[in-house]
């Protein structure tokens, strides 16, 4: 697969149907457009063939385009039987209901048809409420019953509920598999619960199989308290677990038995709620209906699906049971082999989940780091699914609620050979995860060159929090693509283009994360600890984001530091710029510092030190401050003015029309500084300004005079300009402090023998200067080595010489 295939323009689905999901699946390489499907195989528009081991989350019992189902549609079309004829005696609906009642375990009297699993859940709630006169519903945590309002309210995962203000009143939750908790809930409200809804296997919740005997105990509790039992077999029903119905294992009677997915044969949407005599009421049957529910097309498809499942001599369900046991056994072997990353294998039949337990503790600090972070943020399994799809040509997916679980759910017709094909591809992918080889796992997304070596044993990490020591947090973010390879050495084979692709595609799906702790002890013995928190966006990405989004992201990072005990937050890089110098995140119950003063003083000290090594001082050279109207640049100008005799402030050429007023404001601050008791070199810019003020010239008049003098005389002691190229060609010492994310200072800009101190993060000085201008010295003034050995990456920081 080529990078062009992976990173094509957004599809119509992304543009016009679901921009958020479309963007997400495109970023991680799951945005295939399939043009042909047959059985267990899919083919995309580029001609690549894939083994489908997802089966539309169980809705494809017989794979894609099953001939008997398609033949039933042809027969319907040729026969002319009307599809939508409500109200009337719906023949196909009656036939299908009769077949389902005959097949289902236990006694059922009627079936009400819907168009989806979620609608079927809604119907069951209405039937139970009507039958009992009660309105509360009990459900299990980590369950999934659909996304209509009542079904969502019974779905035991807040991440799907909160934005919709669900659950609505009347829904409670207990732990799945805990029958005693069910009885206790009923006992606490003995006359309130209409029903409890449970899945025999929690599918979206991570493929958790109900303990044996659980449903029997729940059934007894329901009988004791007059509560209806709804068994949700939308996913497990009709063969998925190797039985026609998963609940057969328990031998109990449900009051409502719910089906969907497989009933449509992979061709038409349909749901069915089977009602026992206990929930039959005149009110429900008269007042619950559906325009499309029970339509002839869906019901004829459902009948054809049942024909396939119950065909005389068919071994389909037996094969699902046997092949499911084979898959489970082989996956357990892989779990033993790769136990550092696979924590559990669960399931029944062709509904299997593999749970991953991965964090940075699995790997050495600078190899597999991003793999560990993906595991910690529940984004690893989607990347595993992406690798399996694009490299292994096998289609699987994460479960929705159990984000660390990979869902394996092939069509019921999948053969033993296809199971073996899946297992081989799965092991190749898991081996990369086990080794922490992020570069290899993501190579198909980036075009990067994977390194061959495996991760060594995880090194001990000293990230514990000492609550007795004052603590601060410091926010950092990647400055340029090479930082990713410094942080995770498994990316060592990636060139800049591959690292940039990784940044563009994966950064937006990452959340802030803790990096490491620096432990400091002063000469007096005072101690402090600082936590480095990464905001996973580059400076350019932060600058391009809406302020509300970037601020919210930075606040997430601050929350991590606060949770670790920080009483002060330092804003590094562009986190200061996009928050308006911290003003947008102030007042959050924690002190905030931009660190600008430290950055400025460090840069000035570095520049003075280098000049001294050449036998010069700032007083001897022409100094240019690029970004002189910014917060750091103007502070540098004030300090430099105390020593420099020739100083020019360089503003952004793109805003030249507005720069004069900004320069005037900086001149005013220099004048304020001149009236303080700060030491200054005789003849320096600050000394000249102080003398003019002492001679009685008003400050406002002086500022205007300085502006005019600087515009008229290229040799004026204090000048301002928006002509970047011309000023750089005259300057001996250049200090750069802008918020630009571009490398706009090129070799031809600089004077022979110039010294450049670039404070900007990311840097504004082109890499080409190092290759083309050996006479120029560039100081990386934006990075200062912290005491205490801050572990921000294997090669990050200032190299020892």
C-alpha cells in the first residue's frame, strides 16, 4: 500500500456523513472503501483483498452477499409481494414470528418487530413497564444496548451517556456477573423495578461471558420480586456462540428475548422482541407499532436466514463451536507467549476478545515509549487493528466500551483455514507490540523504515511522587519531527517526512501525558520535584487550533500535573503563546508561570559568554533583536540596552503597518527601565536614554524622538525596523525570539562572522546555515539543560562536549 492510498483526500463519508469518525479512521488507516464482498472476503478499490473477521459486529452471519439470502430478495422482487402494507395482516411477519417462537428456548407467545437492536431494546422496556406498572430498569455496568435514548440509558458506560444527559431517570446499574448485587438492588426497591436487561456475553463491553449459573440466580431473584428479565441476544443470538441462543446454556425462561443483527442475514436491518406470556398486555400491543417494523422484505430475509441456520444436516453451529474452541485455544497460547502485552483472552464461539495491557512500564524508557502511551490512552488496539488491516489484510476492530480489547467476530461460515490465516497475521502484529517496536507498528501509516532490534527488558522507572516535597509541573511539546525519534528510539529509521506524517496523523488523537520527574536539591539542602507533562501537539498544530481547543488541551495537561501534586505550572514553548502568556488558564486554583524571564536571562547570558570567548562584548557589536515587540524580545531589548551601544528591534514584516506603535511601546518600557537603579554601561543605549530623561525631556516626547531618529538614521544607537533581511546583514549579534513556527532566517541573511542566539521554539534559524555558513555561530538558546537530569528523550537536550 502506498502513502497516497492511505492519506487520500477525505471521503464523502467524512465530509457529508460523520466528519469526526471519518477523520479518526482516516488518521489511523481504517478508512477503506470496499467495492466487493463475497463470503468472508472483501476487496477495496485498489484491488487488495481482506479477510473479514469483524462481520459488521456480528450482523453478517453468512458473510457478504450470501446467495440464498440474495435469492430470497430476487424471489420477492419477481413475485411482487408488497413490502409496506400496514395496517393489514402481514403474512411474512407472521411466518417469521411463528418460526422464531418455535426455535427460541422457553415459552413465547408473540413477537414484535423493529428495525434495529436499539429499537428492539426500547420495545422490551415498554412491554415490561406496561406489564408491571413499574418504571425503573436495572442494567449491568459496562453493558451496551444501543444508542436511542432509553437503550443508551441502559448502556453502562458514561462516555456514551454524558453528552446526551443520560441516563434518563429510572435507570440503575450493578456489576455484571454479580447475582447478589441484583438481588440487593431489587430488595432496596421491592416495588420499583419493571425489568432487568442483561447480555449473555457483554460484546461491546469487552467480550465478557456471564459466569455459569448467573442467569439462573438472576431469574430466581426476578421471580421473587416480580421483575421481568430481558435477555439481550442482539449480538449473541442465532449461532454466534456456537448455540442457536447463548441463553440455552442456562436453561432459563426470559420474559423478553431480543434479536437483531444476524436475523437480517447480512442484507436487511431487522430486530425482533420475543414476548413471553408474562409481558403480554393489550395496552402494549395496541399502542406500540412501527411503520417499517415487520415489513415484508426484512421478514423474508429473516426467514431465509433461519432456513440457513436450521437446514437439515447443517453443521454450521457445530463448526462455529469447534472452530471457536480452536481459536480460543490458539489465542491462549499466544497470550502465554506474549504475556507482557496480552492480559486475557475471553469469549465463546465466534465472539472472542483479546485484552491488551500495555503501558510504558512494559518497555525500556526510550524504546516503545509511544507504544506504551497508546496503551495507557486506550488507543493501542485501534492501531493494532490498523496494522492487521493494512499489513495482515485481516479486518477486526476494538470493542466500543472495552477500548483495550480487540474484537474477533468472523462470519459464522469462516473456515478452520481462515481461522489459521487470521492467527498468523495476528501473531505477526502482536510480536511488534510485545517488542515495543512502535516504528514497525506504524510504518504502514507513515512510510517510515522500521528498525529491526527488539526492546530490551524494561528499565526501572523512578516516577513515584513524594508528597512531602514541593512540586511543580512544566508543560512541554514536540518542537520538530526529530523529537519523536528522540523520545522513542524505535522510530530511529524514520526520516523527517515519515515523522511529519506521524505527527500530522496521530498527534490529534493523543491526549497529554506525564513524561518524567526531575528531582532538585539546592546548595542549602532545600528540595523540589518537577514533573514534565507533554502536550502532544507541535507548535504549528497549537497555533492552528482554535483557541478554545488549544486552551482545553493545555488545561488537560495542567490537570495531570495538579493530580501529581503540583502547586505551580510552568508553560513551555507555544503553550505560553496560545494561552496569552498564561492569562487564559489563570485562576484555575494553581499558580502559572510562563518562564519568559528565565528564557530571556539564559539567552542573554549565553550571548555574552560566546562574545567573551571571541574577545568582544555586547558594547562592541551591533545587536539585532528579531521579535523585539514580543514579550520575550522586548525584555531582551531592555536588558541588552544596558550594555549595547547599537541596538535595532526587528518586527514582523507582515505587520509592518502596525509595528510603529508596538516599537513605541517597547521604547517606553526601555525608558521606564532607564529610570530604575539598574547598572548600565556608560555610552550604552540605556545610559543615553537615562541622560536625556535626566536633562528634562518628557518620556512621551523622548519616545517619539527616538522613533523619528531611528527611522532617519541607520547609525542611530536605538533603531526599529521591519526590514528583516537588511537588518540581519548589518548585525554582529542576533537574538531571535518570535512566535513564528517557520525557519525564516536563511544563510544569505547573515553577516560574515555573525553570532545568532535563537530562542524561538520551534527554531526560526534554517538548518541550511549549519551546512552553508561555517563562519556563523548559532546558539540554540531555546533549550536550557535542567539540573536533576530531565529525561525528555534519549538524545534530547544539550550534548556534552
